[in-house]
C-alpha cells in the first residue's frame, strides 16, 4: 500500500499528557514512551497545547541550569533521543506542563497528502501535526514519521538484495 495521506503515516492512538502534570513527570513520560513531544489536555480532556523536550530544555536554560549532556540550546530536538532527558537536571519539580507548553497546535485532516504535510512542517518549522477526522484528534504525524516514509524504499531494496538467489 502506498502511503499518500496523513491517515497512512500517522501514529495512533495519540499519547497525551495532562496540563497539571509536573515537568519531571513529563520528562519520565517522554522517556518511557521514546517520544519527543505530546499534545496537552486539560482536566476535561480538551486539547490545550503541545509540549516537547525543547520546552523542557528551554525552561531549564531560562532558569540558568544546564544539562550534563550539553543540550542547552534551542533547536536540538531533532538531534537528540528522549533518553537524553535522563541526564537533564530539572530544577523546579513543582512546575507544571501548563507552565512550559506551547498553547498553540497545528492540525491537519486525515486526508492531507504527504507532500502537503512535509511542506507545512518545513514552512512552519513544525515538528509534529495532529491529525483530525470530524474535528477529533485521531493521530499525530511527526517529522520522524516522514523520514521513515522516505527511507522505506531504501530498506525494501536492501532486504530484496539480501534474499537468496539475488
């Protein structure tokens, strides 16, 4: 099957975190799920924003604290693994996700073509888009998901070349 639309490349179900979770809880959540960000829900389950490892790092950097791993500056989200959060010393365990999240989020319909998704991400410097169907969030597409799609033909070619008789 060719993956041409958001519904074909999205990850579902979407892992979310509540806005009243603490920043250390967020770091644990991201690490345990090997993800770099997640949508944020309020106590009623309404989508109120997104939060990422960049938000954690920027919050810690603005608090004049540094990570032993050297991940201090904006823009490192795409170059790190959520496991790197284990080395981040979070200074204020009382701060909540609502304090560091981005209160805006971007959605796309599930029938959005993949090239349009990529164009939107590049133009907006966006790492993840929430996929909707009938105004409900049903999935999430990250930049990594698009990279995996891009790499699929190369993987298939390598597997085919390794088969006996080729």
